[in-house]
C-alpha cells in the first residue's frame, strides 16, 4: 500500500527543488491525500501551496520546520499554523535574522578552509532569503571543491568542527513559543538526529513534552518497521509516542532528487514510509482545540 500522508516536505521557499505549486502537483500524482509543507524557518511557500492544493483537491496542512540549538540536529515541526498572525510573523523575522548570521559564519568557515565562495553565489543558488547548508554544498560541488553534496556535509558542513561553532538558533523553548504564537502544534522532527537512544532519548522526550511538545515524527525516510537498529525503527518510536502521549506523525522530508537523492514523496530508503493515518487531520484539529481552548 502506498503512503497516503506525507507531513514533511520542502520547496524552493527554503532548500527544496520544486516550487510550492509543483510540489502540490507532484504529491497529488504520487497518490498523497494529506500533505504538509514544512520549509526551514519560513512560511513563504504556503500561500501559493494552499491555493494549488484547493485546485487539486488535496488536503494541505500549513507547516514549518524550525532549527533549534542543540549539540546535534534538533528540528521542531509546527503544524496547523496560522502563519499570518502578526506575532508569528515577527518571530519568523527573528528566525531569518539568525539564519543570515549563520550564513556569514558558514562563509567564514569555508573561507578558512581555503574555498573561494562568495555570498552572491550562495544567494543565487538559494534564490531566496532562506539560505541553508544544501545551498553551500551545491556551490562547493559546482566549483569542484567536493565530488558530491554528501562529501560537502561529511567533510565540512556536518563535521564535528563545524557543528561545534556557535551559530545562533532559538532554544527549544523559544522555538515552541514561536510555533504557539501562530497557534501551531509543535512536533519533534526525525528524532534519531538528536543522536540519543533508550533512556537518554526518553529523558529528552519527557523534557520536550514538559516544554510543550505535542507530537513526534515516527515515520521517516530512513525508518522501517522492525528495523534491526532501533534508532531507525518505526515501532520503537510509535511505542515512545504512545508512552508519552504524543501524536505520531510522519513524512519523507522530500527536497527533490537534485537536493536529496533517493527520496521521493511518501517514500524513503526502504520504499513507502507507510504513514497512512487518514484521521491525522482530526487528531491535529483536536490537539489544537485543546491547546488553545478553541470552541469546537
Ligand atoms: P540548515 O538549514 O543549514 O541547517 O540545513 C539543513 C539541511 O541540510 C536539511 O535539509 C538536511 O537534510 C541537510 N543536512 C543536514 N545534515 C546533513 C548531512 N549530514 N548530509 C546531507 N544533508 C544534510
Ligand atoms: Zn532542508
Ligand atoms: Fe529536518
Ligand atoms: Fe526537513
């Protein structure tokens, strides 16, 4: 059975390959019934996507993915955001400012490594004001400094040395408050990327839940049911979500073949990610109603 729901995808508004409209078209063609666009630190693609989703008769959950300060990679998804709320818009400006500072820091780092890369080249690659490491990786590859984008990450952009550099990002509490300023639902993205497992992971999840987390991404492009490594096991995460009363969500983190090869809409490394919860919209809706005391 193919995947029906994909709640994690990126567009040209951040570091995805496809425009919001074409991503909606592709999702529809892939048999997806419920989708979300979760660009990094921006909601700039949502107006266009929602208009296209209406034409295509596909359900689109407005989303975002916020990068949070952590030793490893910690990303918080926000779902059902009312992204035109003024306080939320102010918070997005702050996120973009952080990102611009991170862009300068990354350029300095690459210059120190001897690479001749200009801000203009990176901005041109990004095509918008949301610059991310995949854009740097693309420029590095184009200029022959690395053979593949993966090399750019492994050797430089995801190296221990790079990750230890202080780069401004919101704290977990700030990120959750930002999502709440848009009356959204905070969900932990790809939990394996925090690099924790077992007790350490559960302690962290408990802490995140105390900070206001409402859900966890249990289906992901590198996860499978009964994977031999529990860090990539869907059932392992489903059990944790159940134990801590978190909503189980899932998505492919599709960026397009050029940006992140080997992943397609609704599918990851092992085929369909298998997230088929047709009631997810009702679950998100009732979570939101409870969070914000909305009249039913
Ligand atoms: P940024 O917004 O600058 O933190 O970049 C985040 C993007 O980089 C996400 O799309 C990730 O999929 C991608 N990314 C992060 N780490 C790696 C890695 N080790 N290899 C390939 N892509 C990565
Ligand atoms: Zn990305
Ligand atoms: Fe992410
Ligand atoms: Fe993502």
